[in-house]
């Protein structure tokens, strides 16, 4: 057979084989076809092995997310403060007032060594380190502790005082300014609902210091802290009332110009007149009340059931200087026909039994002006002024005015039998009273 014919025969046989193979696939009788199928699966598996590669890429890129809290650590709660002379714990320990106090010295040494919490109360004084220095007016020390993380609004002790309140108690404006600038809340209240204002303006001068500048304190609390000068305690007593014994007329006028109400009254109905008259200094009270005349204060107090301004004068100290004040009050219309309802305390009984009073002239003034009965009786004990007299020189004044030494109290005792004071017994005997 020629070559040409052989090639044609081979081509024909190949086509026949191809057709026969296709027909077997369709019938599913040739196992070779399924076996060959996994071969193309190899390339599909390869991409599956490479799939994790893209997945690992995001994991490597996402870690920045956990780093997000880092800014919180770099933004400490401690506010920015300007440091003064105290820039380290060594400086703090060198401050004289601190170094002399063993508790504070131990506390600050522990802070320096990292062995204590800066906001924990010291065991003896129940103050935080910041409250401790604030109360002593150590402004530079306060600034340093704040820079170290001290909480300017941390309360301490049972009273729940903040460092700002402690600084106010000491009437130290520079320290209060440091605390205020660092974020202290001047409107925070203690356990009794009082702001720092009450502590600052209700206190008098320290025994070893100069008189406070009440004008500057009022300006600071109103202008820089936004507080109300009529802020009162739980009984309704305002700083103006409580501290009036220390205010000069000029200071009174200034506080009133800053918003303090001269007509405010406590929950019991006591007024500024009562507090002025009961401050123990009749001469100063008279000066203050005259300076407040323009405000038309209420002296009559109609409907009020408590001690009148006269009672307050007669039961306070230094009554021997009270006659000019009594005359002023009487001219203003203070009631004289009024016994303090709670105890039925009359004016003569109040004056005669005041253990502090040391002037018979005041008692004689009341008697001469018929401002009471020398034989008035206390309902609870049936005692008369003579029975409860506290000073020997009052005995003669009362007896000369008609006090009856034979009257008896609820237990049937006379003035001589009732008194426990030897000097009063001697005075009664000098007037002929022996039983």
C-alpha cells in the first residue's frame, strides 16, 4: 500500500476512535471520565491555599486599633497648673508647716516613694494630702500635688469636704484660686448641703492672724465662683447673719451690694436684727443696726413666736454696755409686752438669770422702764427671778424693786432654799432673807 493510502487510513481510524469515546462518556460507562475530573481541581485548590495570604494582611494592618486607648493614658486627669516654689516631694517636705507634722511628713514620704495613693485619706486627720495643704493655705504645695494627680474634687471625712472647702475654711484666696483653675467645683456641697462660701464668710479672724478681708472674699465667691451670698445652712442661717459680729458697717454694706439680703430670715424666723443683738457686743450691734437703717429692717416681727431682739441682748454677754442698744430697739418698736412663748421667758428674768451679765444697772433700767415684773413666774418650774438669780449684786436690786423672797417654786422651795450659790445666799442674808 502506498504511503498516501496509509495516511488516509490512519486519519479515518482516529476519527472513529474519537466518536466511539464520546458516545461512551454520554452513557457513563467509561470510568476514565470521572477519574480525569479531579485533574482540573488542582488549580482550584491552589488559589484556596493562597487565600490565607490576603487574610493575614488585614490582621497585620488592624493592630493599630488596640493602640487607640493609648491617648487616654497620655491625657491624665491632673489639670495643668503652674508650679511655684514646690516642684518636688523634697520641696514639699521642706515646707515648715508640713515638716513639723509627723502624719503629713509620713504621708508625703510614702507618696515620694510610690507607696501610697495620692487621693487616699491620711489616717489621723481624715484628709487627703491635697485637702491637708489646702486647709493650711499652702498654694504652691497644692499646685504640686495636683500636678502629681491629686483629685481637686475628692471629698474626705464624714463632712464630705472638698479641698476647695478646706481652703475656704481658712479663707485663703490664693489657694482657692489654684484649686479653681485646676477644675475644683465651687458649687459642691458638703454633707449638710453647704457650699464653701458658708465656711469662708461665717468665720471670724484666726486667733493668731489678721482679720479676714471679707470684701475680697465676697468678690471672689460672687465674681469668680458665681455663688450666691444668700446661701444658707440647713437652718436657714446665712453667712451675713452668722458672722455679723465680725463685720464692720462698711463690710456689711459691701456684702449687701454683692447680693446678700439684709431682710433674710431663718426657718425659725430669726432675722439679721436678732443676730446683731445677740452677737455679744452691744456697742458694735448698735453701730451695725444704725448703718442698716436704709434697708427698713423688721423690728416688730408681728406674728413671730420666738425671742425678740431684747431677749437676745439680755441673754448675751457684755450686757453692761447694752442700755444704749436697748433704747435704740425700743425706739424702733420692739415689743416689750412679750414673753418668749417657748419658755415664757420675760425680760427681767432673762437679765437677772444671765450668768454672764455683771451690771445691776441693766436690770435697774428694765425695772425703771417697767419692762417686766420682778415676781414673774416661769410656768415650768414656778421660779421667780430672785429664785434663779446668778449674781449676788442682783439680789439687792430685785428685793428693793419688790421681789418677794417668800414665794415658793413648784417644789415648795423659797429663793433662799433653792439657790446653790454661796455668794447669793450671803446676799439674801444681807437683805434679811434667811429661809
